[in-house]
């Protein structure tokens, strides 16, 4: 956001954060960056004495925390004790949000579920993030990121070829995307409470989230029968060439559109390809893809990746070098956009952390996270009025942990409670309360690029009226390879919207758009910087028409910085963002793999949705938030949060580990089964004994080569070789039943059709049929992955045909062509 004077969107709100590991802390970090006061409620540490802090360096464990919990405070309470629960319950009335990522049932066993908390604060917002949601037959199953990647269908078409192993994305996208959806859900619940005074529960499932991110793949598979297959050299809309090519000194991700094809051929020294009938148009290149890729693979090997990237981008050809996490934070655009931020602690140590892609927070005020329990005394005294003697007694009884000084007194803490804004009194309402964005109008400017379309669809799911402003049909320059693919994009990214056709290069089209702006709340675009100004619809121009309208612009590299004018597509963003360097097939670990879904665009869409919600709250509190500037690269960099201090400050080289968990756990990853399918598993130490019995190798449990996780890492190759043989003795379905029966984390790698036929998916309502006049049975799409207790799910509304609503909307906004206009001119 470019208005630095505006208050933080969540200023005045307090969050009690019970979450752990990656997904939950990432979600609460987003709330913290939006201005909320976040208090982590953590368990009593095993080492209760003050630990020695080396003032010269960070441990890897500390660096992990710095990446996910900067600016947060920490209280340490034993919630399993009666006194500990009573303390937490006393904090609830002075809080606005309680957030957890425990398995279903844990909060109820602690007496801290929503029904219990409402007794202490009727207006509290609660948010729970789980692997499979609060309902359904899989609700209590353990879930890790690779499990939901496999069950979503996306891993099945993330391969180097159809016969290769399925590949999980190298950073835990299931965890991180679920975290952003929790931020979206919580922000929406806050807007809802602002309007009604009512709190509610927000239920987010990692699997639901991963299913939703299949977007256009779902109707493509379920309705049109085109199950996605591995396509490492083809874009989602059929663009060829598109993919990763090995150069002399590294890998380069390219995305070459029709308009850039001749320039690319000239740069590669292959000008004849531009006029070759096999390759002259995108449809021809799509048909002769294999021939073209073989030619290009030989050509790229003659060039340097760095030099080719520079030459390509300067010529308008999209290219991005595959970077490691450490290299990402040397990139000039990342540095220029403030996505590498130095924070420090009271011991004088500093580390680099990922910046805020929404730009609502002030990095100059950031600090290292509080160590476990460091703020216990200050929080309990400031918010509950406990005395030092009270806190010492609680600490001596093991109810809380509060650090002490050498003389036995409580250690000081910098915690000072921020001013809290009380919510409005509950209003009167009948029946169920509406969705957060009911009454909000969003204008979505032309294009089927997933980042903007998916963001607008999410806003529609939250209740907004979304009107696409489409170009006239004759201006479409990148045709789809077939009508089924085009229809899949329309349904998978545009359900619940309306469509108006307007040629913004003509006076008539511009006048219609301006009439719509007068009645709108948000304008969403993904044009390159400068295009809106040339069209006369930049933010300043829009504000002359409607001072209250908000603008959200989604571009590859943002509106500032040395790369701001460069074009971008998803593949290049994946490469430049660091995640691709960790994404490999375990049988070909030297070849980076792009994830099967457009993860760069999807990440940008999620942050854009969160940013729009945040800006709307700023506006509703009497301020003007002019523009949200979303960079797809910034958004990708934000996903690296938990690894950045380790990679940049400690210099840890993160290498692809397709068969290890993030903490080094194994067995982990995909294994082939007796029926030539693939099964993924995530065996962390607590599951090891049961796992050994289920795979028929009870002797492994105490084998001196495998008995502990360090031993399993030391003998990793042997363990994987033995397990590969074991997994070939049973079918994928047999392993699924065995793992489910013993509550082990494992899943079959499935295609889209199977993913959306799973009993948990059906129970959660994630398979939705929407009506369509052209398809008698309707079209099936993925549902909205957030459940709000105060509102029904979004209705199954159809996707519009381009321009279908032009006349009706023009009449609604009072658009009448002027007498001086040529009435034959295209609107």
C-alpha cells in the first residue's frame, strides 16, 4: 500500500496465538504485519532457567523462529493445568482473536473450544487451521504438507514426464497457503464483526485449500474429461515454449508468448524458427512441441543463464534464472522492494528476514521475536493485574514460566499493551448473518491471468459483486489450444462474476468504465506499470471519479524497482522466488521442476485478496488507502519466511531433499506400489514404532541402524532401498487402508478426478456444480476453502460469457452515450 499515513488495518486488535510449527505461525505473522498485537501462548519450556545467549550468532532453531514470529510477544502457560486454563480464559475478554492449529478435539479437551471461550467473550473471533478441517471422516487424521499435496491432485501432474515420479513443491505450500487463507478468513471475520458486532468461527483445512488452488484444472478434468498430465514445457493456457532449460551455468525458466516469439528466436541465434510453419504460431508450436523443445534444449546449452536472462528481459521475453534461497536475497528487485529486512534483538544480534509483500507495516520498527515466556510477567500484570508475587507463585507451581534475573526477581520485558479498540455492540439481525463483503463492488479489468482472476473470485466468494471489464473479442491475441481449455479457465477462475465488454481505448468504453467506477469500491488489475496511466485510469484519475475507490494492482515485479517494467509469467516467478531450486524428482535431483499449478500467480492472488480486505477496513475507519501494489515476486519471497534467516544470515545451503521432511524426518516422500502407483508418507519420530509394524518390519523399530531419527538419516539410502521393496508388496489402496486404520500420515498420489471423489472432499463440500446454459449437467469446480460459522458458503453461481451483462450494468450505472459520441463506436 502506498499511503504511509494510513493506520495499520488491524491496529487495536489483540490475537492470542496457540499455533505451532509453520502454518499457524505464518498465519499469525500476517496478522501481526497488518497491525494486530500478537501474543504467542506457548508451553512451559523444558529448560526453565535462563539460557545463555551467544551475542555473536543465532542457532538454527532461533533463526527459524525469527523468520516466523518477529514482533510477536510470548507468554508461557501450562494449559493442561486448571490454573493455566483459568489464566488463559481471563485473557480472552481482553482479546479479539484466538487462533490455533491443533488437531480437531484438542481445544475441546483443554476446555478452550469456541463454545467455552464465548462464555468469557461473546464477541471473540476464533480461527482453527487443521489438515482436513473440523468435520468429515478424515478430520482427526494427521496431516503434513506432502500429504495434502498428494491428495489434492496437483502432485500427480507435477512431474518431468508421465512416467516420472510425482514431485512435491520444495517449500511446504500446503502449510503456507493455508496460513494465508487463515489471514483472509480472520480479516473477513473482523470486517464482519465491525459491521454486526458478532464474532464467529473460521475453519480452514489444508486439503480444502490445496483443492481450491487447482482452479481451472478442476472443470478441465471433471467436466471436459481432460485430466491434467505432466507438461513441463507448456503453460496452463497452452503457451509453448514454457519451461526450464539448462544453460552453461545454471537453469533458466522461460515463458515465451506469441508477441515475444520472434525476439526470442533472434536472441537464440535461430531466426528461421520464427517463420517455420511448424512453430510460427502458438497453436503450431503446441502441435509440434516435442520437436521445438529438442531444438531449444540444444540452443540454450550454448548460452549463460545470467546473460540470457538479461538479454531476454530487456527484449520483453520473460525469463528467470532458477535461484537458491540465498541468491534470492541478492536480487536487485528483491532488495529494491524492501523484501530483505534486518531485525535485531536485545543481545545485539541481527538477521535478515522476509519483508511484508503488502507494505502495510513499517520495517524500521520490526524486532526479533520474544524468547519463550519472555513476556509472561508483563502480559499477566498489564492485562490481568497480577502482582509480581502472584506471578512468582504461579511460576513456582509450574503454571507459568517467567524468566528471572540473578537475584530471583522477574526479568524485565519490553511488552507494553497496544491500545485496543473495542468492537461495536452486537446489532439486531434475523437469520444467518451475511458474508463479509456483501454490498462491495469490485471491477476486475480484462484478462484470464490466474493471479487477478483467482483474487477476484475469492472476493466474490466473500460476498463481493465482481464485474469483469472485458476487451472486445477481436482484441484477444493469445488463443487457447482448444475450446475446452478456454471454458475451463472461464469456469475455474470466474464463477460468481458478471461481465461487461468495454474498449478502454475508445471514449465510449472509457466513459462506461468511469460510470461503473462511480459505483465501485475496488478496481483490480494486472496491467504492467504505466498501462493504466496511458489509458487514463490510473489511481489519481480514478480518485477524481470516486474518491472512495480502492485500487489493487497485481504485477510480476511491482510498480517500483529496476525490474518493474519487465514482463513476468508464473514459471519465471517460481524460478526467481527460490522454491523451484528445491523442487526435484528424487530420481533426477539435478533437474528443477516447476509446480504443476501456477504457484506464482496463486500466491499473488492470495496476498491481493488479503490486501483488499485490509484496505477496505482502513477505509471503513475513515482513512483512504489509495493503492495496493502486489508483486508476484514479493509474494513468492514472503513464502520463504521460515528459511530466510537460516539461509541468508547463517549461510545454510538449502538443497533439494525430496525424501526428507523439513526437520530431517524420514521415511518421507513418494514410493512406488505394487499397482505401479505412488504413495507418499511423512513419518516423524512419534509415528516410527507404529509405522514399522504396519509395513511388516517390526525389527526396524530398535534396529541400531534405524532406531533414532539421526540414525535413520545416517543410513537413509539403506532405509529407502528396504522400504522401496516393502512398498512394492501391496497396492496403493491397500497401503491407504493400512495407514488410515493406524492413523499414520500417508496418502495415495491421485489425479484430479480421484481427488474430488474422496470421501473427505465430498463431506466438506469442496466439489461444486455450477449451472451453465451450454453444459446441460452444469460445470464442476472447486469450492471456497474457508468455512464461516456466521454465513453460508458462496452460492453456486455460473461464470459469465464475455459481455453478457453489458447492457444491464450500463443501465444500472446510468451510462448514456453523449450526443457527440459516434453511436456506432464500440463500447
